[in-house]
């Protein structure tokens, strides 16, 4: 099923007693299977995150986790709402950032992709991160009037490398850009 809502309210959970951690992890797996709208992630910091569609949805998920899936005491953080925004026009300001050694300067701008392209990326129809690079560039240049060389230099999609945001390297005549590609993708 395709849902028109996304999990934006997040809560970090942990077991009150350390010996109950395996039960918590198993309970989180069961919760993720039982509710298609809930998103359960395990951060590198060791936090277990439950993301839901609203505060009431999170409360229901936590109640299910405590009473049905784990039967342990759980400590949860306050709900945090993920802030997301969009751009409605090309940025009028070019943002500049210097590298830590002050030898390099990066200039970035933002622009909307358009509703048609955003829908195609989200639906995975020819222009997503999973598609062949040359075929994707051909579609972008023919149907969406992108420059073909820029369409071949897509570095990343976001969030989670499959969303409708695209990071593109539009530099010309600059060497060694591949050396900073990983850093740019993680910042993106």
C-alpha cells in the first residue's frame, strides 16, 4: 500500500534495565512488522528511534511496544518533530563555504525540481537513484530539459539515497572533485 503521510514525529526509546535490551530490540522488530506507517531505526549512537505520523500514533505504538511486544519497562524521550521544508524558487543567494584548511571554496545554490520530476523520482520511474546513469541522463535531458553533462554528474539523492532531492556536481574545469564527493554526500 502507498500512504500519503510520512513518519515525522520521532521518539527515542531504551530499556529501563540493561538486561532487557534484547527483548526491546525484538519488540521493535515486531512493532515495525505490525504497523506499516511506523519507522524503526537504530542509530550509530545506540539509540532506538520510533517515528510515526503524529503524537497519538506514537503513543499507540509505545503502548503496543510496552504491553504486547516486550512486557518490559521502557524509557522514552520527548517527541521530536522532524522539520522539513521546500523551496519554491531558485535561490537568489549563492552560498559559499571554505574548507577547514582555507584553501578551497565551495559555492552552492538550490532550485526546485518541479512537481513532475519529483513524482517520477518518488515513484522510481526512470530517474531514481536505482536507474542506469546514461538512461537517467537521457530522460532528464529530453523530458526535463536538463543539461546532459549535469545529468550525468548526479552525486546523490536524499533523504536515504532515494528521496526527491538531488545533489548535482555542476562544476566545469575543476579537478579532483571526486575526492570530496563522499563528504558532500554526507553533508547533503
